[in-house]
C-alpha cells in the first residue's frame, strides 16, 4: 500500500497542470442544448395541430415569438440533438413535421434561439397504427325533410387527424356538426383518418305538391296568333290542351319567348294541365282587330309651330314624340275604336336654323286588348323652307348722339332668347324670335356713369325692350341724358 501511494504521487505531481487544463477544455463544451435563460428571445405561444397524431400522419407546429432573431427546430434524441430541421426568421411561423411513426415514445421538438439556447419544447403524442380513428353517432337531426329545408348532421370522432363528408359537403376536420340542404334523398358518408373509419346516414327529401303559378296569353291580332306563358313549381309534366281537346306536351316552365298558338276564333280557350289529379287552368284569348294609323302628316306654320295630324282605327291610345331638337307632345285618346287627332305645338325658337329643312315625328298608337297590349309606330316627316332669322341692332346714345360702348364705363346688359355680347354695340343676326332687352349697369354709387370727351357724367339710363318675330329687324337703343359733372380726368 505504501508503495502504491508513492507511485501515485510520482505520476500525479508532475502532471497536475495537464489535468487542470484538460478539465477546463472539456468544460467549455455542452453536448445538450442550453436550458432557457433570461434573454431577449421569448416564445409566446406554441402548439401542435392536431394535438394528437395517428401513426403515419403529420402535424403542424405553430408558434409566435418576441425578440428572436431566429428560431431553429430540432428533434430531441437522448442527450444530443439531431441536425437542424428548420430555421425561422419571422415573428410568426410554423413547421410541418414528417410523418410521425409510433415507436413507443412520442417525439419532442425543441425551439432553439440564435445563441443555441433552448427557449421552448413540445411533445406530440402519437397513437398506435391501424384503424385508430373511431367514428360514432353519425346521424341527422331530421331524417325526413321537405324540399328546400335543411338538416343538421352530427357525429363523434376520436383519434381522427382528418374528417370529410361526401356529396359536396367537404372537409369537416375539427367539427362535430354540419348543416346540409339536399334537393333529393341523399346518403351522406363521413370518412376519417388515420385509418379508414366511415359512417353513413340517409336523409329523405319529400316532394312538394305540383302547382301552377301563372298561365297567361299575349295575343297578336295582326297575325291571328298568340303566345302562351306559364310557370309551375314541383311539377314533372305539363300539357297544353287546345280547342280540339288535344294534349300537347310542353316544358313545365314555358320557353323564354312563349308558346305560339293560332287564334282561329274571336274567343278561344286554352288549358294548362300537369297531372291527372291536378286542376287545370284556363286562359281565354279574344281576337281583336289591329290598331292602325293612317293619314299622318305634319306641317310647319308661319309662327314656327308644328301641326301633326293623324287618324287611328281600333286603337285606344296615341301619342306623338320626336321632332328636331327634341320636340315632344302627347295626345291621349278615349276608349274609342276610331279617332282623328291633331296636335299643334310650338318648337323652341333656338331650334330654328338655316340648315334645318325637315323635322321627324313619331306617332305611337296602341290598343289594350283583354290579354295584352298591341303597339304600332308610324313616322311622319314635315319639310319646310327655313324662316329668315332675326336681326337685332344695338345702339348706345348719349344726349341723342350715337357713341361707342366705351361711353358707359360700367358696361350694359343685353338679355333675350339668344345670346348677344353685352359689351359692344352693333348688329347681330341669326338670332331667334323672342323678346330682347338692354339696360346700362350702375356704378358702385348706384348711378349710371357716362364718359364723354374725357369727362365722367352721371346719367339717367333708359332700358329698351322689343319683341322680334321671325324674319324681323329690331333696334335696341340705350339712351342716357347727362346730368351734373361727376369727375374730370
């Protein structure tokens, strides 16, 4: 024993410094991730979806973090880590695992920040393989419904990573109920995984009774024909019954342009028939004479009014529209079959132009038959020789002397049915018939000022107003008689 102690002292004493250096060197390594320490990287939330995974399926790990430059995912294996699986540099991120296989243990994933410190971890339970997804109690709150109603499908599920229902319902993972509105009797099947668990339920849809909603006719007396229109609900067959008692198969809802039938008598009955035990509906078509327009004409009078004449037969209403520059008028007739109408209207004066040689008018007449409205349109054109335009002379007169417009430093205003420049005298042609007026503008002190030979005088203004008829020439005189001197320039 003494010799052993002596030998140990001889070996240890000269190498003590080597042991110290080796211990310090080995202590600088850490083969496992560092535990979470106080630093700026904080994992706020961490969860796996689904929280329990059937063997052979995948899960998504999602997290939110604050203050982390990066977060790296590792799969923990004993004391040592695997290679990095994924690195995130975003504030919110997720990682989708590879298929998880049942090995007797559940995998643990570590979140490590940029310093190598483990900041969070999550363990995902994995259920054993096979048909681990279990479905039960798959049913409907109503197993029989009427057309247009809804039913609620309900179920229970265990260890199912995904769930789906056929017949257009789709994915229902995470749900325990779903509303459906089948249009016919339908069997719904729910399928879950991992595994192939299924369950089915049938919802019976009862048919509502067949009903005729509308059945009308639109007669066309000019061709001795009419069109039938109808709509039905929940009907599978429809027939038109004509006056010969023939059954003609037709769609349960009529075509867009209706169903054409001949009108062979002044009064004809048609029926719509859907089923032996269902009531028929009748529509009566009354043949009427055609509404016609004759003797239409239009003339332009000397005063620029337009007289439109026409005759109608078998019509109950008529109106006239159109004209050059939008003349319009309306003549409503009484409930009579024959009528001669005359409509006179005055066109606006500013519609007259030397380039206009005609005006077009539209005469609309229609007859309101018992089963529809018939409208006929005719066009009348009135040609005429253009009327000479109005000429207006404008003068500025001071003390009886014609002067330039500059004699009125505040200007004057000319008004009328056509625009005349309000700052100059002269002759203005191509104007419209109507009334024209002129008046001098007052100054700031309320008086009318007149400038004569460099001197400004107060004056009394006389407004002038004249009415111009077609082809006439009128003169407007703005007169002023000077009073006391207002100012000398």
